[in-house]
C-alpha cells in the first residue's frame, strides 16, 4: 500500500444564491385542495341510511313500478332492479343507471293522482 492521499473530484461550485432560490421555490409549491363530489355521502347518516335501504329493498322485492323525478325535471318510470351507495338501476323501457344525487324525489306509479 502507498501512503499517497486519495484525491476525489469536487463538484463544480454553484453560486449559493441560486440554490437557495431553487430550494425556496420547491418549498412553497401550492398543493391542490381536496374536492368533494355531489354524490359523496357521509358515513354519519345512519338512521336515514337504514330507512332508505329498507324502502329500496321493499320496492325491489315487490317489483313496484316507480316514477323517479330527477333534479332537471325528467321523469323515469320503471322498476328498481338494484342499488348501491351512489346509484339505482331502473328497468323501464330501457335499463337506466341513475345517480342518487340526481334524484329530486320518487313515488310509486299510481300514487299522487298519477297513473
């Protein structure tokens, strides 16, 4: 072995001001705010959720013809085939998937003076 010192290459020197500015720019990058979607339902709606599920299950089992009125005024007639947390599947003239957030109200066909 030799007693010669090992020389390593030093990186090119960069002016201190430019690296500080680059770090400052990285540090204050804005982060996108979280978004809430209209179809989002909170987990704390326990009693209302159970009533909704019971009503939908009853209408599915009895194959009750329903009228679903959407927020924009459109009426969809048919039987509810299935549902999940955010949607209903209605079998009428065509099979339609409806977001629950788009429903204004619903009723059984033949109620409210409608036939």
